[in-house]
């Protein structure tokens, strides 16, 4: 038989850390340089990703 492993349940404050500002619309946008060209529009697009929650938005140049 194996050993019983107890898993540590994260606190709610640790689980939702940094998301309260994003919920109110105050994202921390950073430029994501992995994808810079949009195939459908056929032009350069800046992809912005929130550092806290991971939501993305695009900005056409």
C-alpha cells in the first residue's frame, strides 16, 4: 500500500490574488511579441496581454 498524501487547499486570498483590479477594468497591459501579424486583416497587430489575469486584446497599427 502507498502513503496517504494530504493536499494543501489554497486560501481564497492566494487564489484570487491580483484579480480584483482586473475585475474593475484596471488591467496591467504588456506587449506580447509572440504573435504580431494578423492573417485575417493582413496587417501588423500589437497583441496586448494582461500580466495579472491573462486576458488579451489586439491593437491595429
